C-alpha cells in the first residue's frame, strides 16, 4: 500500500488540521457520488479514506511512524534480539535459561507490579483486581450529502472484525462526531469499555448546497419560461415537486418550497436563465426591433464603483 502521507499529499511534519484539510479537499473531488460510473474514482477514494483513517488517529499515526504497523494498519513483525538471545543457548546446546543482558528476571515481576500498581501481576492491586476504562476508538465515515440531510444508518467494521450499525441523524453536518458509548477498546479488569468516536465527513453534491437547515439549488430556465412563466418539475432532497415560475422572473430570482429542506427548513430555488444552444434567428430579429415598455439600464451605478 502506498505511503498514506503521499496519498493525502501532506508532509510527516504536518499537524492534524493540515491532514484533515487535505482529506476534505480530496474527498470533494474523488467521492463516488460525484463520479458515477467511474470505478477508478471509487478506488482512489477508498485509498484516500484509508490513509485518513490511519493518520487522523494519533495513536495509529505514531505507531506507523515508528514502523510498528504498515499503511494498512497491520502489525509489522520484526525480529526481537531479546528472545533470540534469551533462547540462544537452548538452540546451540548451551544453557537454555541463560539471561540476556538487561532482561527482566521473571522473579522480579512481582516487585515491578507492586511498585506500579501496589499489587501483583495479572492486574491485582493489594489483593484486588486492577481496573481501568478502555481507550476511545476513533473512526472516520464519509457519507453522501443526501444521507446527511435525510439521515441514514451505515454499517462499519471494527478493527477486531465485528460490525456496528451507526445511526446518522437527519441534518448531520460535516465534521460532526458521533459518540457510541461502550463501543471502543475493552477495559482492563472490570473497567468499562471506551467509546467509539465516529467523525462524519459529508461529500458535496453537484446540485444542492446547504445554508443552515435550508437547501439551495440553482435551476436553469429558458428565456420563454422566465418571461411567460411556467410550471416545472423540480428535484428536492425529499423527492420531486411542481414549482410555479411566475411571469417576469429573471436570473437570481429565488422561489421557496416550504418544508422541503432539512427538518423544518425550506428549499430555495434560484433561477438562472440560459440561452438556446443553437441559432434562433427569429428571436434575434425580435429582440433587435424590440423596445422595452419600461426602459432600464442593468449596469447603472457600475461606473461609480
């Protein structure tokens, strides 16, 4: 697997904020929702998400930098001189229990644990079991704009292989962190498990964008539809609806669809007039001879800026 730093285009010295910014920039380009029918984009995004999952976790990043794990998060098994030398005598006809310099005698473990925990090995503390809360586990989950707006349930796979269904509430924003109680690392002794912290990354949408709980879209309309008015079918995050474009509308006109946003928000449709793709000589002749009933200068005031 390629170096995760190279995948995200960051340096090893970059901080968490720089890594997060790099990930979001790449996600907005390579997310599968923005590249339908492009399997290479899906593979690229998978590599980006995997790299960010490793580098966004301080512990995983530190272990990768030390060489304890590889870019896929797998343990790197390196030869340990201590064990080789400790057992060297047995393999060569020597004293099988010869001590390695600096090694700890098993008989000394009691005193070490006593100093650290006031007890004995195996988590015993003064005759009692040593308990500690497990560590929190951090994950990143990228979802589509529509799933974030409407809410959904996604299944994630934990490091140990078990799966977990994560409920994402409607209106979840980019960067929101979900805390799943007791779904983190196991505790020590009778200590409780830690929590799973799932950071949500919301991929952008080609049509919709969000302002609070309101949804904004830009709707192309013809000159005729804008001038004469029309009844058009418009997409919303909750399905298609009919929208009435009033006569005399223009580019920039905003029309509201009540209750079609997130939760109690609305959807606003901003009109954008587009010209026909081909030549329209009749329209050109009409406009050349046409005199507005109410003449106006759309550029009035620009000379004063």
